C-alpha cells in the first residue's frame, strides 16, 4: 500500500521531488492476508525470516501453459482508483 509518510520524510530532508508509481511496486504489501492474488492475477505470500517480513511472488497467472495467454486480461489502465495516491501527493505537495 502507498505510504505517504515516506514522502513526508523526503520533503523534510529537502528533496525537491516526490516519487510515486502505479503497478507492480505497490503489490508487495497490497493486502494483509498471508497469501493474496493481485489484480494482475499474481499470487503473493508473506515470508518471515531472521531479517524481517517480506512478500514474494508465489505463482504467476500464466505459468506453465501458453494457452492461458489467450484468455488473460490485463488490468484496466483507465481504472481511476489506482491513481488516487498521485492525487493525494499532488494535493499535499503541489
């Protein structure tokens, strides 16, 4: 999930730009579930080790069968909720 506090830290340190993105980067911690599927059909899982907790891709939607490509649908790039973090950052920082 997008964390606006990270942007505040950059602004406090004098950074003259705020970075945000749409896509895979924000899928890493998309949901609190131990295992979840994102809107690209990728299955993610949380992993805990001696260094902390992270997520990793557990399964790919097209893995193992090229025929799956024929019916695969990518997420709608015009779906507006994915751009909400941009709007929040623009409102916050101008």
